[in-house]
C-alpha cells in the first residue's frame, strides 16, 4: 500500500524552544505557559505506573525535561497516537486523526491513504505540542519514517530486532552485532537503541530519494540474507505461525507504508517505565539490559553523553541507498 498523493502540511511553525516547565505534584489540572502558548494538563495525579509510584505528571515532566534532544527527532513528522488513558497497565487504542477541538497551534500533516481518505495527523513541533500529545495519554511516541513534505521518501531505514518465543535479550544483542557487521560490509552507518520493550532497533540514516517501497525492499533483502547466513540465530519470517522458536526476528516490515517504531527517548508502557535509549555500539558489545534505561535516569544519561542519536539528524554521513537498488 502506498499514499496516493503528497502529504499536505497545515498551520504555523512551532514556537521557539524554552526552558522546561516544572509541574507541581499536588494538583490534578494545570495550565502551563510554554513557548508563548498555553497547554491545559489534566489528571496529573492519576497513577500511570502504580507499583513504581509514577503518575501522569511524572510522565509529562520527563518529556518536558528530555525535549531538547527528543524534539529534533519528531519535528515535521506525522505522529501516530497510541493512547493509554488509564496508564501503562490499562487498555490502549490507536488514533491517527488529530482530535477536535484542539489548539489552533497544533500543526497537522495530511496524508492520503490507499482508501482515498485523507487523515490529518498531529505533529510534535515544540514543547507545547509535545505536552499536548502526552496529555492525551500517549506514553510512547510513534512518528512517521519520512518528513511531512514528502511522506513517501524516508530519511532512514530501520530494523526491529525482536526475540521470538524461546529467545532472550542476549540473542538479540548478538543479532544486533551480526546486523552491524553486515551493514558495515555495505558501508552503511548504523546506530542502535534499545526498544524499551524486549529488543533493539538499528537505524541507518539515508539520503532522501528512494521511495518507501524501495527502502522496504532493501531492508527485506538484508534481513533475509542475515537469516540465510545465521539460521540458528536469526529469522526474517514475517508470518508469525512459521517463525522458528528460539530465534531473533529481524523485522524489516516496520519499513512498510504507515508502520512506525517508538522514537528515541520514548517511554514504554512496561514495568519500571523503561525508555528507548540510544546506545553506542561499544555498549552493545559490552552488554546492556533494557531495564538499565528508565524514565528516572535518562536525563542524567543525556547530560553525560548528549544525544547519541544525533547522527540521525546530520546532513553528512548519510548513505545513498540507490547504490543497492
């Protein structure tokens, strides 16, 4: 499936960045003025991780604090909302269309689907719009793989390394290193991060040009080659019923049209509020654990290491995927 028309972008540019607001702990509803805009925050004392004593306010404060490194990875991209109105342990639902009414400063990205319907996705352009989206109950943030000015031409290719039943995170780590070796052999720069759930994401920044379907095809070819070379460790089988147990799925299909992955620095709706954390390859070599990176320690990690995913934003060092087409 592919979009039938270019995306259209509406509304104004985001407001200038400003210092993170400090949210009080003793109120349920609050109006916050940030970047010249007013955001209404609700149900601030609602438990979102009851066992950890973390509330919706704590989630909002985390995103306000991490915004300087997070926002560049979200700007100008449609946001697929995954809403958890009752916290990480409660039911969730997906929402694509930006809800109405909404503040007039929420920018939208209009994308035509194969059905012919046009959906206005919200975009997270600044701290105010970030807080507005999170206040809807969005624990993790799932942005489009391409920017709104051309939603069919991604600027990265990514691989989702996910353990199949019977596999563990150590096998995921080994698979990530196998994938890195293969990408190195193709001279493709790669950058890992934890998923914050069970696996590792590996991203390759590319020069925009190839279509989404072409990007997907390259990812599929690489994943299938890895599965053929290391069948005892890796599978690329998309059909769940046919996946061999005890393997790591190198999921290329997350590059398919309209699919998304949790962004860098996204909190995940799992125990202890883990975060999808950018890593160095040396950290992957030494060994890491998903639970090492959490909402309560990510700001300190960023203060030490800055944005380890910054190469995903740079104009230089991007791979020309046409070399593989």
